[in-house]
C-alpha cells in the first residue's frame, strides 16, 4: 500500500497511519463506521480525482477491497 493511500485511510478514519493494515475492515474498529466510510470514499475520490460508483463503494469494505476498487479505476496503489 502506498503512503498516500495509507494517509487517506488515516485521515478519513482519524486513526494513526500505523494502524492501517491489510486486516482492517469496515466495522472492525469503532472508527470505521458508516459515517467515516462515506468520508473515506470522499477522501479517495478527492485524492485520486475519481468518481466511485455506488456499487463499488459498497464493496470497498476492507483495505484489500479498497485497493482492488482503486485498481479498477486505474489508480496505482
């Protein structure tokens, strides 16, 4: 995972970047709730200049799935 993506997660979830691991998933920590998930999607869209479709944002529910989703949009992570 790139430092940029790690920083996007840390900013959106308001947690230290060293807590961003491949095991991190939606609702696996209190900080990743429905509101912070929408903040994460907005941060991803802003940081990578993409527009994430609704079906994709629902699937972006873990670090590996976010990486896969970004790859689908042509983002190198």
